[in-house]
C-alpha cells in the first residue's frame, strides 16, 4: 500500500482494462464510465488545481481510484463517493488506496452538500471526473447549494467547458454561463485527449476550476426564471422570449431603455451583470403591481 500523503513513486497503477477484466467487469456506458489511465497525469491535474493545505477533499465519482490516490498524496483526508457498488467492491479487494481515503456509496446528484459540509465542519473542496451525461445537472445543483462549498475542480466534456467559459455574443453563451459568471470565478486548467481514458470517449475533456465568489445573489429566483425564458429560443429577440413573464411590452421596453439595452437585443448579447440588473427591475415591477 502506498504511504499516506507521500508520492507513490514505486507504485505502478494497474491498467483499467486489466483491473476490470480481473473482476469480470466492463465499463458501464449508462454511468458514463471513462477511466483516467495515467497516474502522472492525475498528479498534474491535482498540482494545477492548487488544493488548499490541511483540508478534507470530497471526490465525486471515484471510478478506479487514479485521482483518489493522487488526492490522498496532497490532502489529509479524502472522502470519495461512488454509485457503482461493483467498483467499490473492487477497490476494497485491491486495497491500494491509503488509509486517509474513505469510500462511500452514493449518487452525487442526490447528495445533500449542505449536510456534508456541516458534517465535515468546513466548506467543501470538491474534485471529480464527472460523467458527461450529468455534468450540467450537477453544476446547477451545486450552484444552488454553493454555500456548502468553496472550490471545485471538475473534468467536463470540452463542449460543456466551452459553454461555461463563453463570452457574450458567442454561440456557446447561455443560461448556465450567466449563472456561473455571477456566482463563481472560473479557470480552465487543461484539456485532455480521448486517448487519456479507458474506454476512449468520442470527445475531448477539459479540467476546470471553480471558486465561489458570491454566496448570496440578489433577485436570484427572479434571475433563474428570467434566464430560463431568455434562452428558450435563441433566434428570437429577448422581448419576445420574455412574453411568459406577463409584462406589457411597453413596460418591458421601458426597462430595457433604463438599462441601456437595445430593444432588438437577443439573449446571447446581454452580459451577466445586465441580466442581474434586469432581474432586479422585473422584481421591483412585480412587487409594485402586487402592492
């Protein structure tokens, strides 16, 4: 077993193919399983992440433990969640993870991150090679529970990462881009080719670091509703997309004028701060009408 918190220079990580074959298993497509091959590449990812010292790290999706093992070199404690009981059994049998790793069975989409934060007595440091099919849903959940965590390092499908990093006016700019920009600092760390995984995915992957900047966002519920309608049809003008809000067009255009928004604007042209300001104006208008 590798020594806790020290580089496992003499440890040769078994190939995912050989490990799975030994236990009569295959990568499960329905769970989006693509396992990182190289322990040194995992170390590079963890190094670029600049994990804070002396803190517990929570890994979402342990897989075959390549990233887990590397995290255990840097963190005093690693808690890894894995939904696949077959993989948890394999890792227990192989016993190559050090004693500062605790494995738990769990669905990362159903975890209560606020409860976990309270259990650990700290805001969470999250890490994970996320299955592509659930990455957007998980990110929305985490943004809504962002009081529970302070930093997350995730591996996304490259196209998903491009949406997260998109600038106003680009085709990738969307609802999630705006919500993320208003609440977090985001940084691209590196991009990985399909050949770095087993089985090989059909797409490239990008590692992204997120740091929470705002626990509380004014007008957040209104903003979420606004963003949902705004990007419902990218070809339409923003004014038409916001028709379900029930605001008279003349009043809505008055708000646009107040915020220096062109009446012909489309959602992808509006910067995040303007969306937040628009949410505030809509909320104030709705409150006035109720009164």
